[in-house]
C-alpha cells in the first residue's frame, strides 16, 4: 500500500503544480507550422515517432548480467517470478531463476530445471566440479537437457529474454547467465481464416503466435532456400518480426530494401501490421493498398515462390506480402486450385464487379442529369415515371443513398456477427422500401445502389474494396457537375496516379505498364494452365530462372 500511496502523491503533485509561461509573439504561428509539417510530411531516413521515455535502468542494459539487479528492476511487476536456490557444487553458489507467470511452462521448469539442479544431481561427479568460474559452461554442457538453451552476457539480453517468455538462471556474481526456452503461454489453435474462405484449398490459417506461423510456412516449403530473418520493432513492445523469402527467387534488391525500411522504424510500440504498413509503404497518401496481406500459409508460400517477400509479425495472424501490384488484388489463390477455364470466368466476374462498384453510381448520375439522349425511349419513360415526385437531383439522391450504404456496411462489420447480418439485410430492405414509398428516392436508384453493394463484395481484397468505396465519391461529384466528361477526367486522374505508384520499386500497374505481354497472357486477366506457366512473374528487370522446361 505504501508504493500505491507514493504513486498517487506523485501524480497529484504533477497535476497541481504548473507554471503559466508567457507566449512570445509569432510563437503560435511557428508551432502551428511545425504541427502541420509533422502531420503531413513523413520524415526521411530514420522514422522516429512517439519516442519512448527514459528510465533510470536504461544505462544498465549494456552492463554484465546480475541476478540481483534484474530482480531489482522487475520485482515491481507482480507477474514476474523469482526462485532463489543454492547450487551445491565444489562451491555453494547462490542462484536465481527468473520467469514471467503465464508466459512459461511452470511444470517444465519444476521437473526439468529446478528439480535436477536442486535434488537429482546432488552428489553427481559433474556437479562436484562446479565452481563460480565454470558454473555457466558446466551447467550448459553437462547438467541441463534441452534444445533451446544458451548463455548470455548482457543485462539487456537477460531482461528481454525474461519478458519474452524464456526462463533465465543467474549464478551468484557470474558475468554470464543461461537462457532456457520454456515458453508455454496459451494460444489460439490453427483454424480456418474467416477473411479468406476457400472451397478446394487448404483450410488452415495463421495464428497470433509467430513461431507457429513460421512452422506452418516451413511445412509448405521444405527447402533450405527458405530464409527467415528475425528482427525486433518497438522500443517498449520489442515485438518479434520475421522477414521471409526464397533465396535466388526473390530479388536481393527488394529483400535489402525491405530490411532497410524496417530498420528505419523507431517508435515505442508496434502492436499490429498496420503500424508497419504505413511506415514503410512508398506513397502514404494513396488510397490504393501498396502491400498485400494474407492469413493463409498456402497463399504466402505461393507468393514467395513468385519472388515476393513476406513480413510476419508476432501477435497478429496477418502477414504482409511485398511488392504488390494492382492485378493481384483481384486474384485469389483458389484460382490455382481450379481448372484454368473456371479460374478465367471467376477473374472476369471480379474485374467486372470492381468496374461496376466503382462506376455504377457515377454513370447513373451522368446519364440521368446530362445525357438522357443515349437512353432508349421506353427505358427513359420508365426512369422518368420512377423519378416523378422525387425532390432531390440525381447527385444528391445518389450521395445520400451511398452514405446510407456505407453506414449499414460499417454497422454490420462492427456489431456482433448475428446482429450485424440482421442489420445489413433488414436495414437495407426497410430503409430502401421506406425511401421509395416516401418519394425521397427513385426505385432505380435503390437498384443501382444495391448492384453497387453486391459488386463491391466481389472484390476479394478488403483494402482494395475500401479504396473503391473512397474513390466512388469524387467520381460521383464529377459526374454530377460535368457528366461523362467529369467521369473521364476522374478516370484519367486515377490512371495517372496508378502509373506513378511503386511498391518497393515495382510499377504498380505491372504488367500493363510497363507492358509485358507474356505476363499479361499468362497470369493476369486469364490464368494459363499449369503446364503453360513456365516462368515466374517478372518483378524487376533481372534474369529469373524458369520454373519448367519446354516440351
């Protein structure tokens, strides 16, 4: 209770003590300009944001290990356990085992670490030779079993090992300690991912545990050329991260660029892949996703075999895949499990769905507002009869219904699944029917919005669907002001923006621009049969090995 009272008193003193500093002339303007620059311009080089505070023990991290010092630093946390005992060798050595409750397998520590050292090895000839000078080497080589066991020498390594879920044994004043891999926290099992459902493909998905995810990937690619590079991100979270690729298939330049960009991230915490995505993508202000993601090991394995690089983060089942091009966001891995003709039909439906989801409301606005002459007479009469009594212009009508659609979609996602489905279906039916009966919107407008919603669901990648939903609004406004000319101008602006995008040096519109006929005919709009896929997709202008021979 004394420590709690002390913390409360310190917080109260910080709140009540303050100084009113006079504001100098022009300081407000400079502070506003500085704030605007920080919010709009991403720093080059090292990207340090939300710097972590300084602590009194930061300077101790580079010192030699000390069990008493580690206990002093971590003992304020109730979940950190310390077991003190004596190792009776040639000398009587005071020892400390440190671990975090809930992150370690306590039964393993009791039966295979503490019991052998304290009871089973008593009188053992190897233990009789142990002194403070050789205790670490003797214990590592002769006294403790286990595959994941190593020695460390720095305080920072010891504290990071304890907080990561390992157990650390400190021996008196020895300058080294032993780390034992005894992680045993609860984790979610390997289940089918909800965001990437398939019919013929595998039904296993990644979990929130990084080592389980790497093992699932290793089961798919059982070859020594699969590389896994371990990194850490986040000054406070120390989140484990793995960069994975297949050697001699992935471009070394892309791999080096991925590692370099990840190394520039300096922030206090990294909880999910969205933190990383925004920090290392090429164009942070583009609505289009510049990194693909997946929850399935087979999808990641397939992308790695195409020469791409995966970024796996501990604590999330989502794996980022770079570089990304626009066409891959309209293709799914199940295309490669189906026959080629079926896959071509599915891809045609997805491309058509993306086109309808993007342009259907804009075309309706342009036609009904400016270009009635292109509508057949009978259809024009039907549209006019439906719009009779509607008090709003087509632009306002479409914008209102699109906003209602966005609200229903967002509500359906955020609510619990049974309620969300009810809100999406019942809400759309009731609101649409009531709006038509009240004469606020025309029946054709409700049909257009319904078709737009259904078509947007045909886009397999959620991030691309969000980009289409966002771009739909300026296109509708352009159509309401300038008709088809406004739609054309909007499409030209989108095309110019897409042509300027790069994903880790790879053109975003590849293989359309630059044009690669082979890739276009092999695996873009159409999917050639497997016996015709003799070459991998060419990401950069480098000589790539063939995946098969002629004949």
